[in-house]
C-alpha cells in the first residue's frame, strides 16, 4: 500500500532538521533487519523520540509503526497524521486491542516501535520496562532491536517548554544487535536482558554526545549522576508520595 502520509512527513522532518541544523549522529542502523517483522525498543526522554527512532530505520528502508497513547490520535493535528502513518493507538485501560493490532503487524512483516518505559522519564535515566515488547516478539517470532536516543530532551520534554529555536543541537542515536525472544523463556527475563542492552546503548550515546551545559541553569537536561540538575528517581518517588 502506498505511503501517502508517512513519506511526506519524513521529508518535512528532514527539512526541519536541516533548518535547525541538528547534528544527528546515528550508528547501528544495520542492526535493524531489512525485511520481516521486528520490535524496535527505545528509551523515552522526549516527545520527539519516535521521530528520531524512526529516522534510525530509514537507512534500512524501513518505516516504523509506533505504539502511542490513544490521546495523541484524538488531537486535531497529530491524529490524522498518526493514523495516516499507521501508528498504533494504545488505550492504557484496554490494551488488548493495541496488542492484537501490533501482533498482526509484526506477523505481516512490519517493524513496530515500542517505548517500554510507557512514559517519558523526567530523570532522563531508564525506568523499569514493561514486558509487552518481549511478549510481542515471542508471540510473533521476531527479534527485539534495542536502541537509545540522547539529546532529544533538549528540544521538547515533559516539564520543560518546547524550544525549536535551539539550533545546532546534537542528537545521538545508537542501535544495538538484536535480542532474541525464544518462546520457551520467561518474558520477564527477556525484558531484563533487553533493558540491560538499552542501558548500555544509552551510556554509549551519552559518552559520545558532544554537547555540554552552557551554565548551571542549562544543566536541567543532564541526569544527576552525570552532574546535571534533572530530578533523581528517588526525588520523583518522594514527590509522588506527597
């Protein structure tokens, strides 16, 4: 079926990247299979992560169908685009339909994009992973492809005003080797292994990232363990309790 929406959106995004002069460093795209189903699994630090995760698949000539919260599909602007690109709406109260949709897509040879943390991590560190990605890969008989993005939080993330005037920003993307998901293994064990791979890729992306805070006020996008002022996971949990 012709991609009447997805490909023009990709062209528009690439034009914006050039206008913003983003310094995109993407490595490991060859780990995404050129054909057949796969589950692409990424960390989640920005509202724009799906764009950059999808960008990593383009060298392999693959279009990724992302699982995203259902409210995005109700928006008057993003909704028609998300549906036109054949992304998959997820109703968190009734996830069975989204799971079945994703499973059918994987079996038909599509690449499905999943953020197993479910929501953006305000600490910019990895949260716990839900097991849905592993279960999908197991049931469809496809590999899990881990990846990590870094720098996207500086453009637009939770709790910060979006700032598309931030030109010349670096964005680092790392895609790792596939993680197999045998049916005879416990999905939780596969999920733990997958999270470890994503963590390794995230650390590699952070080491390679050339950007540094310009001042103490600009260190909000760095996690605390790297010297930044992003809230720690402990602080976030304490805030939830109160």
